[in-house]
C-alpha cells in the first residue's frame, strides 16, 4: 500500500485519481507514525521547490523521509526535493541524491516552462520502467531540471539540453514528468512502482 506524503505542496487529486483508476491502494501521511502503515511512499509536488521544502520542513517529517528504506518515489517537484540543491529560491533540499536542480535558459526556440509531451529514454535497466519502450512519451511541466549524472540517471530526455527525466539511488526514485497525466505509459510506471 502506498503512503502519499501530504505537506501542502502536491497536486494530490490527479495522482489519487490515477491510483484509483489502477486499483492501487493508498493513504495519506501526515505524521511520522503514519509511515508504518505503508510499504512504499510517494512524495508529490507542484510549484516552487524552495517553498515546497519549507512546507516539508514545517511538518517535521524530513528526518524520517531521509531515513526511509522502502521504495520512495518523488514526482515533479517531489523529485527535485530529493536532490541536494535547487536554483529555485537558492534552496538546500533533502540531499538524498547528490545532484542539483537548475533552471532552463529561456530562448526563442526553447520556451520556459518546458510544457507538454516529450520522449524519455532509459539509461539503465530498472523495474520502474518495465514494459515501457525506449522513447515513450511522458507529460512534463517544469522550469527547472535535474542535471544529468550517469551515476544516478535512470532515464533522460532532451529539451535544449540532455537532463535527467528519472533518477535513482538505492530505494529512492524520482520522475520529473507527471506519470498520472501521461496516459498508458504513466499508468504502467505507477503500477511498476506499486509492484517494486
């Protein structure tokens, strides 16, 4: 059963709607004790990474999150939170995966935010992407990206430069795209996470 970390910075409705469609059981985590009820976790997030981190700190859940040993998935800003630092708000984050979140350079060709469908390519084999082909399309909405690092990049995409669409370290996973808004392949990824 999935526990969704509820800290006031996530688009919970679209995520829970997708989990409902897939028949995946979930509940909300508000306190440290709530973590014990679940065997995997999702950290959602939309908006400003620095503000989201401040909200997460205010819950008192940060030490518990950093100590988790069960599968944990950060989505969009939730993925950015598990990195070390974001240029957005000049913010130190959870520092679970030692990579940085940087801002796209705006240009005539590449508008910021990066919004819409983009192809995602696996950089390494992982059960999170089981049954998802190379170059599958996922839905993105973001102005900041995770720097590409071979050691932690699970999947990549390209928008003015190559960056990490998904990262992994031990039991922590992140996806920059929104699986809950990405059709069949997004649903496959959520199902894969539920089965890790």
